C-alpha cells in the first residue's frame, strides 16, 4: 500500500464560498477559503494523527510582513500573550525544522490595521520554526468584533508552510470566549474545532502563555 493510500479522510467538504465578512470587517465580497475538514494518518500502533484543519483566510492577509518574534510592539494596548508551540509532520512526532509561519491578527478592540508609513505591518509578522520544530511569538490577545448581526470569537490567523507538506491556512481560538460556537456569527469558520481552541494560562507578572501545536499533512 502506498503511503498516500494510508490516509484516512475524516471529511470531504472543501472549496470556496462567498463570505460577507467572516474574515473580519468589510471584505468587499471577495472569495475566501472556507473552513475545511482534514485528513489524518493512521499510525502503526492504531493511533490517528490528525493534521491541523484549514479555516477561513479572511480579507486581511497582506504579503510582505517582516520576520520578527514580537508581533505586537511593546506599546501595543492589550493583554500580552507569550504564544508558541511545535510544528510537526503528519506522524505527530517528527518536528519540522524551518517551517514558515505567517501570522496576523486584530488589535484589542477587534480592528485590523493595514500596512502604511505610520504603522508598517502592525500586528503582523513571520517566524520560522527552529531545528526542534518550536516557534514563539510575543503578541496581545485580539478583541472580538461584530460580524453582521453577531460577533466573532477572538482569533489569530496563521499560514504555515514547509516543503513537501501541504500549506495550512488556519485560525487559533481561545477557550472561554463567549462567541465560540454556537455563538460564532461566521458559520463557514472552523471555531468548532477543539484542536484549535487553546487555554491561556496566567503568568507571574501579568499576561498569559499559550501553546498551539500544528500538524502538517504530507503533500
């Protein structure tokens, strides 16, 4: 049996949908990627390693963000988060050294900021995973924002890529948010995925820490 034939599909729905504002704010009616089911590898011991699921790209991704660990500047208002994790291959064990993470988010009020001369790439940045697959950023907790008649849970956007693996476009959510399902106003988003809803742990001196494991499916 070929390795690709060992992949067990956990779902079949995928594709493009027309969203009014599920990515946040006014997207001008642009087509964006819908939240997607994913596949998983059945390991020799019978365990299943599920790849991180795709989620809506949204209208606010911008190319050219700088490489930096401090996504939120020291003067950015909001609760600080020391956020990190490990990028794994599809066995959930092998770290993917050099995996590229493109990260962007709203501010503490739920507003996204466009790159300009005064605020170049505010709350946007890129990092590469270290030799052991680990990555870390310093940021703030984004705020909720109104989406149509309802609200979206706080979230941080990620695009994660590595040669030989499928690029995943996803969103990270936070446990305890009052707008997680069934209250998320974006019905095409993937905030019902427990693997991407993480707890924030208070740290001495203020702020929080959070751990987000990312698993990439082999191309």
